């Protein structure tokens, strides 16, 4: 009996020591230089700004002689599909959590599902689905919500971003919450125009359109200028509509009063935040140190990109904010820190 008890205690000690070795990152030591390619959108975009800030802090955790090269080959928030063929196109990419989820589960932008992707950290930023009518449209029709618009099947003139953008996807998903498509809007006499951000702003300023839908953050230049130069009406989505969007992969986001000119009350909407994705077969030690670098340099990231002040390491590994499962190496870091993750 005593011998059995001794063996049990010895086994517990071995397991405890093993857990401790795993928990303190000892299994993830990096000694050789690492060479990575980080895909972002073009210079000046939010995705590029995030990537540049992340590149700086990630280099701190990699061995001397390592390199992270930023390319501008990603379409931005919908960048998940470019990590294919075991990272043949890049080793890291900025995406948003909802498109990452859709890319993994069903495929987006004409691609097959990208099941070989994994997350390092999510919840970077404070982006949201932004729905606006022109004030002229509201005054002339009395319509103030999307729910009223759909119920009346009003022939609204909508202008959104071009095909393949997260803005276009936001419009598609919004109407999908009503079991509708953008083609249905056109079928009841409406117009759906897809164009650039500058053209959207100009068209709304000239009252060529009634409505726009996008996925942006506070301070986005075109929307800020639009609201300063033209009377716009920020739309509050209905509770049931938001619930359906959350089921699709979005999360609730509060847009503070005063975010846009003439927006005097806060608006509850939904959004999908920036996430760093990698190929699922990326070296576990590299993934561990990338997650560690991001989470332990929050203040530096916030100084580089104001919206990253919303980043919270304690929730950065949760499935709502990543869209897809964590890379095992990243998961080990969150486990070590006792952070919630999924």
C-alpha cells in the first residue's frame, strides 16, 4: 500500500514538473533566426498600420538575425484566404475575425474553405458596422431604421465598397440577417452601387445615394469628412438584427456619442476586429513567441496605433475575437498566463 502511494506521489510530481515546463515556455525556446513574410494592405491602410506596429514588437521576441518583411498583397480584412498551401504566399496576415471564420467554414472571395489557418491574437481595434442614411432621405421618407426599409421594400439607393472588400461583405451580411440579398434590394426597385471610398463620399454629398454600409473605425477619414460636410443620419440596428449578425461571427460594439458629427447619442452595433493569422503548421515555438510579443507590448502597440488601445491580452485568444482556433503554440502562451482562450 505504501509502495503504491509512493508511486502515485512520484507520478504526480513528474506530471506537475512536466506541466510547469510547459507552462513556463521552456518547450518553446528559439535559437535560430526566423524569416517571416507579413501580408498587409497597401501603405496608409489600417491593416498596414497594424502590421507595422506588430512587426516592431514581434521582432523583440525573435532571435538575433531574424526578419519580418511586410508585403502589401493582402486585401485587408478579408485576407484569410491568402494563407494557403502551408504559407506559400505569406507566414502572417492581418484579417478580421468574422471573415476569418467565414473563410475557414465556407470559403470567401471564390476560394475553397481555408482550413489550414490559425490565430495568434485577436481583438485589435474598435471597428464596427457603420450604417448611415442621408438626412435628406430620412426627412423625405420618415424611414430611420433598416427594419423599416426592409418592411416597406423601399427602393433605396445604396452605395458600398467594391467587390471583395469587407465593406461589401458587411452590406451582404446585414441584408442576410433579413434573409435577403443585395439582388433582392435591386428587385424591389432599389439601386446598389459598388465603388471606391472617395466616390462613396462624393455621391452621398451630392445626394446621388440614400444609404451606405461599411465596416470601419472611428476617425475613418472619408466618413469623418462626409459627416462634417453633409447631414447624415447614423442608424441604430434592431436588437434581433444584431443578434443574427452576432450568430454569423460579429460581436457587439458600442459607438460612442460624438464619433461622427451630429451623432449625439451612442449607438450599439456589431463589429469584427483585427486578428493575426498564420498557417496552422507554423512552428509552435515561433507561434508562442509571436503571441507573447503581442500580448506583452500592449502599451507600445497603443502608442503606435490608437485603436490598439482596445486590445486586451486577457481576451485576445477567445474564439469570438480570433474567428478561428488558436495556433497550438499561441494557445500554450495563453494557457501559461491563465488567459481565457478557445
